[in-house]
């Protein structure tokens, strides 16, 4: 069974530029999550989708971050404009259902903002 | 506010030297406690889920236990390939997100 796919794996941009990350979840998984992991910390949830709809985006900085999940499958996370403090690993995860289901993570995208 | 604290931050072990990692949590209504392993440059890899106090789960050299306030991950006779960061996360009632601790980085020397 294929795991969660993410691209790109690495990205380096200048501050104030924009960037987008892509995620393809495990086939059949209805729930998709985006996490931000800063070096030395655990992952922090940014946004959660159940099929096409947003379930929780309370920790998403909406002035600069946006995310969408078209057709209930792939998802894109965008940052515009980027700040230095956005340097982190962005992890995508998916699960079969919602609450308390095991979440399976992709390899992440390492973003460096200069 | 829900809190998850892992200790120690780092652990250096000799091959074969057993030890334990701690995850203490302060949450309202635990629904599940998860253990993940994360290798450098990779995403977290699922290890265990524990749902109620007294529950134990094992996988190869790893054993996870749960009480009402904390969970332990015991590593028995570790090998160098057990070197990784081990993350603990909690899922609480009426919430969707996993709240993670900062992790314990384990280094096993041959």
C-alpha cells in the first residue's frame, strides 16, 4: 500500500515570496492533516480536512497561509508572503476517519526562508 | 490547556542497555495516546496507540504502557537501528488534533 506522498521535499525561498506544497493521502483516507514542525519541536496541527470540508483551522495563520483539498483527495498548502519564522518542515498526514484514528505521515517538505 | 511533556530530551545508550522514555500529559478526557518514531529527514512513523490506563503494547524491542497521568516507552536491549526521535501525542475528546510532545532523541552506540 502506497503511503502519503508529498512534494517538493525541499524548498528554499526569500522572505516575502510565495510557496506551495502538495500532498496525496493514502487511498481511501477521508481525513487529511497539515502539520508544521519547527526544529526541536513536535508537529503542530495547521489544518484538518474531512473529505472536502475544513474541520479545524484554528491554528492556521490565515493572513498568510491557505489550504485547499479538491475532490476530497489531493491537497495544497500555500504560504504568501513567507516570513523567516515559517522555516520548518511541513508534514501531511491522513487517516481513515476522524477523531482518534491513527494518522499516517508523509516524508514532509523542508522549507527554508532566507 | 492540554499539555504533553516528554523526558528526557535526549538519551544516549550503549547497545543492549535497556531504558525507558516518559510522556506525561495533562488533558481533559483522553481518547488515545500515540507513540511515533521519527528518523532524521523523515515523517513520523506510527508505533502504538493506547486507550486506557493499564494497557500495554509491544513491538520487537519496544513496549508502551499507560497510566492515568503518563506513558512509558521501554526499550529492551536496544540496537543502533533503534536510534531515532520518539514522539508522544494525545487525542482528547471533542477535539480532532493530535497534541505532540517535543520528543526524546535516542542514540544507541554499538
